[in-house]
C-alpha cells in the first residue's frame, strides 16, 4: 500500500519538476514542457494547416465545437494517446513528442474534424480525396507544400486523390476549386456544379482526372501561407494543477484516475476532476458511480458542457435532465447534442421541432436530425419546410441506401400535400353543410314558432280576422302567387309572381310583426313553394343588397 501510494504521487512529483507553458490560437491550445520554441513551432504547423485547408474550402476561419489541445512532451513518461486525435474530458487531444513529426494519421483526423465541424456533406469522392490529399501536408517555417502522394512510396494513389491533386495543382482550376466545393456543399448536382465553377461539364473534367492519374506525374505545389511571427503567440505560464489536469484529461485509465483523485484530495480543480472520474466510470459502465461524480462536478459549479450532457443521459428525472441540458447549451452553444437530447425528451411538438432544427443547424451532417425535423414539419402540415429538411437529410446521408430513402420521402411530399388539401376541402365542405343545416333548422323553428303564436294552428275558414295593425298603414299592395321563401337567419325574403307575371321580392324583417290571414295552410317553409295565391300589403323600402322592393306588413292567403 505504501508503494502504491508513492506510485500514485509520482506523476504529481514529476509534473512539479517541469516548466510548462501554453500558447493559444483559433481552436488550438498548445501545452508543452519542451520550451517556448517547441510550442511556437508546433502552433505554426497546425495554424498553417488550418489556413491551407480553409483556402481550398473557401472558409477563412475553420473552427471546432470544442478546443483542440496539443500536448508536446519533452518526455511523455507513459502519457500517450490511444488515437491520433482523442476526445478528452472537455476538448480534443493530440499528443506529440518534442522532436516528433506530425503524422499523416493526425492530419487525416484533423481534416475530418474540420470538415465535419464547418461544412455540409459533400459527395464521398471529394471528401475522401481531400482527406487523402491533406494527409501529406508539409510545412517548413511558414512554407506550405502539398501534393505528395499518400501511402508507401511507389504505391499508386486513387482517383479521388488524383482529382484533388489536379484541381489544386493546375492554375486553370485552383482559383475556382472553392466555387465547386461550395456548390457541392449546397447540394448542387455534379454537372451544374462543375459548369458553375469551371465552365466545363463534369464528364470533361473527369476525363482529365483519369488522364492525370494514368500519367502518374504527380508534382508537389506550394500554397500561400499565413504570415506568422513569434509575437503572434505570446507565451503563458501554466500552473502545476493545470498540467496535472491536462494530463489526466487524456483519460488514460488508472493514471488519470490517480491524478483526478489527488487533485480532489488537495481541493484543486474539483469540478473538473469529478467530471473526469465520472467519464472514467462511464467508460467502465459503472453508470451509478458516474452519475454521482457528474452531480458532484455540477455542485462544484462545473464549466464543462460535457459534464451536464452526460449527467442528463443518466438522470431519470426529466426536469433535472432538462435543466442540465439547458445549462450545457448555454455553456457551449455550438454543440448539437443538448438540443437533440431535449428534442427526444420534450413532449411539446412545437418545442421538439425547435430543438431538432437547432440540432440540425449545428450538425448538418447528421441525417437522423433532418429526418426528425422533416417528420415534425409533416406533423404540422408544413410541406415546404418538410421537403427542404428531407433534401438536407438526403445530402447528409453517407449511406447510398439511406440517401435513396430520403429522396423517396422528399418526392412523396407533393402527393402528401395534395391528399391533405383534398381532405381539408372535404372537411371544410362538410363543416359548411352542417352549419347551413343548423341555420335552416333554426329558421324553420322560428317560422313554426311564429305560426303557433299568431295563428294558433290553422285558421277557421268562416272566421273573419280583424286586422290588429296600429302603426302606419302600408301603401304597397301586391296580388299574385307565392313561389319562394328564402330564409335569411331571423329574416325571410318572399318571391311573388304578380298578376302581370313579373317577380317581386319582399323582405320580412321580423316575422313576429306581420299579420298572416286567410284560409288553408299558412306555414311559410323555407325554399321553393307550391304556388299559392296571396294578397300582400307592404311598405315600399327598397333594399339593394337583398334586391327587395319593400318590407311586408300583412299576408293574406286566398
């Protein structure tokens, strides 16, 4: 146990003997114990690489969602990285020796990371060609050289590499290459993309690419570099605690665990160390232990978005998980994962839609995000936005079968829209018919009530009705046949064919204020009438809107 304790303290003792400095630029952070010169030279190489790739893509300031830490060890003492670029606790990590070259594998992974973080997906042939082409990137001072074939010497390169080699090396194409790549990122088909960039069709340029590969005369070429000087990267001191944390953040198993635990015992970097222990536990599938460490890190006011994301994945309480995800999105708004996780948890369709949109905008290469967004828009019958989401998903899909499925979903949008429109028209027509029937029923009921009130059933044929009207006497008189009653809510319009065979329309403004007399059936049902002789007295008050000549005062059925 005593020996074990001494071994656990060994990294701390060694770190204390070293002098570490730090340099930062763009997404990079270089930490080194090999001196300021080694740190600056390393920073220059990585910055020139970022600049060169940005030239080709037409993107001036390539970024990553999390920082890229480059550790340059004078003597790594076992602190190595299992992959060219690893995802550490809160940033990516690259490990180099003081005098070691940057390997093609590092350039490959860095190219992929920059493409994923800054561009929509391009056709696989172009992405593979760019990755292979930049794998042999070289910089001496600030002089950039590209175009060395990848792989062992004598191994022929593939067609994708040859395509990028020709388009970069040939002055006719180089200045317009970024236009081609921009069009491809926007989903433009190959032939119009080539014509927009070069004024030549895809077939013509591709024939040149095959000839270039067959000729095998692959010369290197220079790219314009970014002017850099020592003053661009001021040296910053690094504390012993920061060095210990940086090495532990490589997540190298028991070594990292010992460093984290030592920091916690000394009350240094507690939030970061608890998060690191949580990630190590998570890697070993000790989920309950991991959640406790993440909770402890949050209680210590962690500033790491990943801590809150991993906690939310393990937390069964939806409210607590949602709060953690909102905190993660606030810490690092560039991350897509918090929004995707919120979309999967939220039950409000509109909020889910907003979350999926935010996730897709941050990672446009994730086809599943675009599919979820398209389905959300379809749920709201927003067919135009759904089609755009399917189109973006089609471009994002790396698998040909998935891409074809996305295309079919997009093509089906028009049929879905037509079906929806037809269903909506049918629904609206049925609703209108129901409302009209309600109005008719109401009008009929009012007419029946009026008849019951004033006629008390059918009039007696022998009885003489004494007019009860006490107001102004009507001056208009009309004798003819009643042919139509139009029910207009609480009003009615009578259509009478006069003795001169001309149609006259009269308005019943209030059925309760007219006198109905005569023999036989006296009901005024809505619609066409069996012609019935009538004598009507009315007040001449023309109504242009209803096309009536006056307002009815009395009706006598004859």
